[in-house]
């Protein structure tokens, strides 16, 4: 077999699981975000896939396989071609010899909705749930961490179709359970969290987070277990604002106070008395750039995911469907649209639209949004639209007009009080998103005309749900959660092999004979076993067995003189001598217990 391990950490790997999978010969990098799954890895991926498949089938979902090459027309029908090829730029696209545009599937809503449109006619066919396990392609901006964020990776994606929301909710609940089962069976510690549903809104989405410090996502949760959410979505109660000490409206000279911290030092006030004015720049898919001014309480931060969702709601007024990008404009970007020099750091809520040199591509007016936290303030401090100056004792409805659009776009933070029970404070954890279930509603069926006829004979759009598991990401996250200084410690359920027989000395005929006999018997009995009969020192073999993380190591060493072998558990390093004729039954029992647990 191909069995190549590396002594040293590969220089291009940052996190433990990535280093270990490379060192232990599970994966090999072929290009940026593109990996070869070598035989060990492929066995792990097949085990994960099988668990996923069993849990999906148990809910009544059916497996299929959809094309990876997808005609651009389908994506134009759903309105996602531009967003996926330009904005997020996540879809690989190409032109074939007939000059037809195609994309390599990053996800399959368009394809499945086309199938449903053609094949589902009546409510009698509903509900229906199809899934597949397949390679996906995404031209990620930052592919990294090995299989965690690849440009080619394996996903289970499922799509369900319903006559109504109630039916969708039932399947969504089934999926919640199925996903929990998959992760539990794969031996992972995880948390299901409320997630952002983007601009689609929908009635909800849940992400399944494997808890690990290397996770790219932040999760906020309460100790009582009643609340957990992705920070992108999380809500909380803001701390109370301090009563303002300014009683009359005045302009004050405040040089060098571009930050809230400096400002509060100079004015000797609390950030909760300040209305902070944050400038954003957004580009809609109509090509229009729009400048956005957000007023928010000085001690709070803007949650850009929530802000983007609000801006997406405004898209129709700019003849657009969606937001292509959102950012705090750089000095260079400001230069591109400013009609005159902006008082950055000293902007007031009423900054004049004259600062924008409007054009065909740039909207001439600021979109003004005020966060709930700023609405309630009295006698507040804010910018004076003049470098080096602020105003104090200001009030909405007096010096400043309250923006019409009031939003909740503040970022919830660890330590904030929880909405469901203010005695609980939000705690923080890092998570790896391995699964995401989503109530889509009728977004795709409406856009693509996928209807069915209901009991009353009326045409209705299909109600949809979608459910994804990152199979390859899940496999690596198991390593991220379970390793030690010597290597990987696979959960038994997804280990590439259950056991490895290490023959200390292959020149000892008796050792080899017993090893080969055990090897045959174990495999015959369903204990997936490797035989390390390489001509290497025993120490090298033990090190490699530890590195690749096989749960049980069987050593045909000195103990064979007493009719026994040494068996070492990888996770605990617990070692015991077991009579040769009891090895098969003992391991069967251990494996059964480990997989059930
Ligand atoms: P992320 O926020 O991490 O980019 P996503 O929200 O775009 O992921 P989904 O579209 O919800 O991902 O895809 C379903 C699942 O596929 C994710 O929960 C994740 O486990 C997995 N996944 C997504 N992108 C990648 C990737 N580049 N490499 C490996 N797995 C991925
Ligand atoms: Mg997701």
C-alpha cells in the first residue's frame, strides 16, 4: 500500500489537523485549495458519507446524483449568475466549444428546481426530498486549512419540496435530528446554532458547529443551553446607557479625537452617550455604488451581516436585486466619489449629500440608517461635520432629524445579557461550520416557475428547504478535535481502520505467522485491520501507528511466548496483554461499544 509519513510539520500548514493529515499521508496538496484524498483519507470520507447516507435515508430522503456542469441559463433564471460569477466570484465558469456558458456547481438549487419544475405536478407527489454526495467547486477567496476550506470539496446537499410551510417545518425538524445524529455518530462535540439566512429571510436556518479553537466562526451561547447563535445572527441586550452629563447643546473643540476612546477621554464622557456615525460603501448588482451612513451608540459595533441584509431589502429602490459588496471605504475609494473633503472622524448624522459627487454609477444621496441603540439617546455627543470639533447635548428632533430607517444592526458580544433571560450572559466559543440547514421558502420556485397544483386545483409555487453537510470538512474537523503530540486520534466510527498489527521484528517467523493469522481473522470478522510488516525498527512502526491514529494497535512482541499479544488503545495509551484467541472477540466488543457510545 501507499504508506508515506513525514517526520516534520509541512511549512504550508497552519492548524494541527491540516499538519497531521499531511504528515500522516492522508492528503496531498495538488494546487491552491485542491487536494488528493489518498487511500486512508478516502476510507475516512467513505465512512463519513455512509453515516450521512444512513441518517438521510432514515428520514425518507432519496439519494441521487446531479450534474456538476451547469448551464448558465439556469443561474440567470434564478438571478444568481452575476452574484456567483462576479460578486462573491465563487463559481468557476467556462465557455464550451459551442460558445455556451457553463458553471461548475458550487451548490445545486438551480438544477434541482429545474428537475422539480419538470417532474412535480401535484400535491400528491409531496413532500419529496432528494440528496446527493458529490464534489463541489467554489473559487474561494481564501482557500486554507486543507480540507476545511477547499476549492474542490465533498458535500452532501439535499433539497426538499413541500406544499406548505408546515410540511417544510416538519422536514426541517427531521433534518435537525438527522444532522445531530450524524455528528454524534461521527464522534464530534458540536453545537447547533441559529444562523443568518441572508437576504432570503426565510423562516430560519441552523448551523452545526464543531467546537474547536481553529474554527473560523464565532458562536455566542448561554450556559443554560437555551440560546446559541452564530455571531453574525446573534442578538442580545445592550448595556444601559449612562445618563448624559451634557444639558445644553454646544459645539466643542476636540482636536485629535477621531476614535470614540480619545473623544471620551477629552470630553470625560461615556461611549454610551455618543452617537457614532459610521460610513459604508455598498455596490448593488445594478452597478450602482451607494454610500451608507449608520448612526449607532458609541460603545456598540455594526454587525456587517445584519447591515448587508438591511441594504438588500433596499435593493428594489436602486433597481437592483442584491448587494454585491459592502465595505468601509478606504481613502482611495472615497477619492473616487467625494465632491469635497469629508470630515472623517467628525461626521455628524446630518452630513450633507453635497459631499457626494453623484453620477450614473454613484447615488447622489446617503442612505441613512439609525440603529435602535442610538435612537434612545438624549443630550448625546456626536460629530460636528468639521475636523477637530464635536457637539454635545444634541437631541433627535432638535438639532438632528432622526433617520426614517430604524434598524437593529448592532453586534452582539460576549458578556452581553441574553434576550431570553437577562440573568444569563453570552459566552463565546469558536466553531467549524460543518452543516447548515435552511428553510428556503419559495425563492427559487418562484424565480424559476416551479409550481404544483394543490388540492383545490390552484397553481402554487413549491415550498423548499435545503440542507448541506461538508463531508470533507467534517472529516478534518474530527482531527482538529482529537489529536495529541504524537498524532491523530480518530473516533472509532470514522477511523480508516479499526486496528493495526505492528510486527516488531519481521525476521522472527513466529511473530509474522501470528500477525498474519490475526490479520486474516480480524478482517474476516469485520475488524478492519492493517498489517505493518515493513522492514523497519519497532519504534518507527509504533510512531507511525500513533501518527495515523488507528484506534487499536496490536503488537506481536514478547508476549507471544505466553500465547498473548499486547493491545494498546490509541486514545488512552492503555496497554494490556490479551490471549491470541480472544483478540477478535475483544476488539469486536470494544468497537461495538465505541461506535454505539
Ligand atoms: P462558509 O461560511 O464556511 O464559507 P457556506 O455557508 O458558504 O460555508 P454552505 O453553502 O452552507 O457553506 O455549504 C454547506 C456546507 O459545505 C458548509 O456547512 C460547510 O460544511 C461545507 N463547505 C462550504 N464551503 C466549503 C469549502 N470551501 N470547503 C469545504 N467545505 C465547505
Ligand atoms: Mg452555510
